[in-house]
């Protein structure tokens, strides 16, 4: 749990716990980018399958899934929770659920445009550069140092 300050930590793990608590923002940021990238890929694959699908109800479900996933990407990009659970407000319910099968191609085009926007957002986040790579490297080193300390204490 990198979101909360630890209440009790073994002496051999205190340095690791302090580091995790101190860099939790960077770690969460790095997960945000991973979340956005993987969600974009899933949405894109989902839409490709809808283009070859002949069952209108299956296409409708794929479009609904894509719209919900895009809402989650928006939520995460704004600093929201990384869990896949977007509370759908009443003003968004129509956006997600009211899909006319005659408008499937327009819906898919609109989603494709939103995917491109999310890809630009990801590219901007990547070019801003984060210290998450350095944080993860230091975290790896501290984990191994802690394991060695614990092993020495046991022997």
C-alpha cells in the first residue's frame, strides 16, 4: 500500500518503508501512464473487433465498453483513481448507453478520434519526463538491501 503511511514497520524495513512513502507520488504517476497506455491499446483492439462483428448487440457492447474505458482514462488523466470503476453521472448515461445501430460507424469514428487524443496525452506525459525510472531503480536496490539485512539478522 503506497497510498498510506505505515503505522508499524520492522526495524530492518524502515528505510524501505520511508522511501516508499516519500516517493509514492512518482510511483503512482508512473502507474498512471502505464494505465493510460494499456487502456488505449485495449480500446483500440476492442474497436477493431467491432468492425468485423456482425451481431449488432455485440457491437453495441463493444462501443459501450470503449466509452466507459475512455471515461476512465479521462478520470485517471485528471489524477483520479486507477481502479476501473467510473461513477457514471446521469448526464453521461445517455453518452454511454444511447447508441443507435444506424450510427455505429459514427460512434466508432468518434471513439477513434478520442483514442488519438489520449495517445497525444500519453506522449505529452512521456516527454515531460518523470523521475519514476530513477525511483523504481532505487526501490529495487532498497528491496534487495532490505532482503540482505533481514537474511543477516536471521543468520
